[in-house]
C-alpha cells in the first residue's frame, strides 16, 4: 500500500489543482495527492476560451500544440 504521507496535499481537482499536479509531476522527488470534496467528475465544462497564460502553462508541459489542434479557433476584433 502506498504511504499516506505526501509532501504536498492539493485541495480541489479542478483547473488550478489539476494544473498544479501536472506541474509537480515534472519533479519526481516531490510527492503529492489531489483531493476534492466531490466524488464524481463534473458533467459541465466552463472552458469556452483558453487564455494566453493558460496556453503558456500548457506549453511548459509540451501539450499546447495538441490542445490548439483540438480546439476551435475564434477570432474577434475590438474597436
Ligand atoms: C460560467 C463560467 C464560465 C467560465 N468560462 C471560462 C472560460 O471560458 N475560460 C476560462 O479560462 N475560465 C472560465 N471560467 C473560469 C474558470 O471556470 C475558473 O477560473 C476555474 O474553474 C477556476 O479553477 P479552480 O480550480 O481555481 O477552482 P474551481 O473550478 O472552483 O474548483 C475548486 C475545486 O475545489 C473543490 N473544493 C473546494 N473546497 C474544498 C474543500 N474544502 N475540500 C475539498 N475540495 C474542495 C471543489 O469541489 C472544486 O472541485 C468560467 C467560469 C464560469 C462560472
């Protein structure tokens, strides 16, 4: 059985917590666990748009291009 002791406990398995987990996975010497008060996955998505900073973080994980290729690109012009 895996030890219940971890270096970092992340509360919340939504964008912030999951991205922190992805980032921490780059450091194998740091153990972490993600927990959430909800026991099931959400059936709703709030991801209508991905902001540029989010893309930068996805880029650090080398998955930005994959995310962009799976997305619908929307262009708008501001007056
Ligand atoms: C209608 C709507 C549309 C949106 N559209 C976009 C969009 O298009 N693009 C975009 O970038 N952003 C969008 N957002 C914003 C985006 O959803 C939030 O910025 C994002 O969800 C924040 O993620 P988070 O992980 O910080 O928090 P949350 O998504 O709020 O997740 C927090 C998690 O922590 C858990 N939790 C909280 N307290 C505890 C506790 N005490 N113990 C255990 N678990 C706990 C909760 O169950 C939850 O799963 C939208 C938001 C809304 C409401």
